[in-house]
C-alpha cells in the first residue's frame, strides 16, 4: 500500500505544470492574482515560498529573479504574493489595495507574501536594473522565461539560448521565433503573445 502511494505521488508530481528548463535568470509574469492562485502566483512554478524562501522545490526550475507586470482584474487589488516578486513597476504598486492585501497576508501569517518589491517607473527600467543581479553581465546570456500567469503554462516564451533545452522535449512544441524583446515609447514591453501563433 505504502509503495503504491509513493508511485501515485510521483505520478501526480509529473502532472504538475512547470517551466520545462532547469534554470531561469529572469522570469517575466504578466499577471498575478487571487483568481490565478491563492498565493497570487503558483509557488511551485516560480519556485518561491510565501514566507520569503527562494528555490525551495527541487522539482521546479531554479529561478533567480521574478518580474511581475500586473495584477489580474479579478484580484480587485488584492496583491497577496507580490512579495515573492523581486521587481515590479510603480504602476503595479499603485494599483494595489493594500488594506485587502494586508488582511489576506496577516490572516495567513504570510508576511513575506505582502512585502513591497523593488519597483521602477517602466518595465524597461525594471528589466535593466534587475537582470545584472542574477549574476549575468552579458544580456545575450540571460535566460528568460515569459508567462501570462502561473496558471496558463500552455504557451510560454523562452529566450533563444534556452531553445536547445526544449527542442525534442516530450510535451513541448516550439511554435516559432525567435522574436525580439521590444518596448513601446512608454518603456513597457510589447505584448509577446500577439507574435506567437495561437497566442
């Protein structure tokens, strides 16, 4: 019985959504929110804990920096989990309903989940300021993964240097690219999903 339970546990773990590479320097998350995960972002996808832990899951890729671009509309400003991000924009911080966020974080005793991350005026500045802190000094070597949110991993963007790791990976289809990371005149990322077939 115990042996069968262990096999079942391994099987269930294999079904968990995950980024299909072993290590990411910068993870871009378009939206976090209560409708996506009770903790705002799935902790096993971003490899963070709500108490401030980094890279705690050995079954998930090692993620050095997390950049959150926005809150989901259905969160109604509740940004519990934002403390798991390393960087975000000032726009996101100003959109937070801090009263609701604090109640949620304090009730769950997850102080790390409600801390305010470092924030900058534009997404370009967020990326330019945070990527060197991942220990990579040549931007061409930066390993980037880009998600809509941690609930929707059916389509994700990966930097070209990660492509060899996913080509031939079971369950992964490379649908095109490469595409360049572009910024609009306001310094925000141009939506990658408009470029990807099926996006």
